[in-house]
């Protein structure tokens, strides 16, 4: 059976369908990528931060000519971890502040429930690794950090 154009197979889909059926018989997976329709990359990766937004920032930053699909997922996970660590330390600073103020004046004490920029600044300056990472940053309304000397 010859095609009109003189090729080996009668139609374009003939070869493709034959290959699919051979793979099905052998139990091999097709080369098509399985898509999870309706799921964002953030949901697939299990992150709270948007992978798409960070991917867009990486592309706009012109850090390299090409970036892989997983680069944005990795960066998103790292940033999310750093933010979680920082918020945990800042929350601890708020608790310490409340304990100290309650000791000083238990009568007129109202506990603070929010993290202010000063708490973030103190949390960054008291953690050696985060202090090294954010050594030259300025936080608005953060005040001045107390000088701490770390022993290495």
C-alpha cells in the first residue's frame, strides 16, 4: 500500500499510531509529558510563595541567557525558608519584649501582638548566619542594632 506522495506509509498518522501500539504492547510509557491540569507550579512544589512570579523576576534580571524550569522552584523554596526562619526569630523577639515589659510594669502592661521592623532588625543582628547574609542592608524604622561579637 503506497501513499499518493510515494512515501512508505499511507498517511501521516499511520507511523505514529504504529509506534504507540508497539509501546503499549511492550508496556513502555510514551514520551509525552504528563500535565497536571489546573495545578500551578507553586502548588506542585508545595510552596506558599509564587513560583511564577520568581521565574518572571529571574528572567527579567538577565542573570543568564537561559534558565531551567526548576531554577525558579529552587529559589522560591530557599526564599520561603529564609522568610520562615526570620519570622520565627522576630516572633521570639516580640515574646521576649512582652516578658521584659511585664516584669517592669505588670499593672499597665498591654502585650504587643505584631512584629515591627525593629524586631526584624534585632532578629537579623542576633543570628550569626542571617547577620552575615544581611550585613549591608538597611531596614526602614529598624533602628540601630546592638553590637554583638561572635566567637569563631
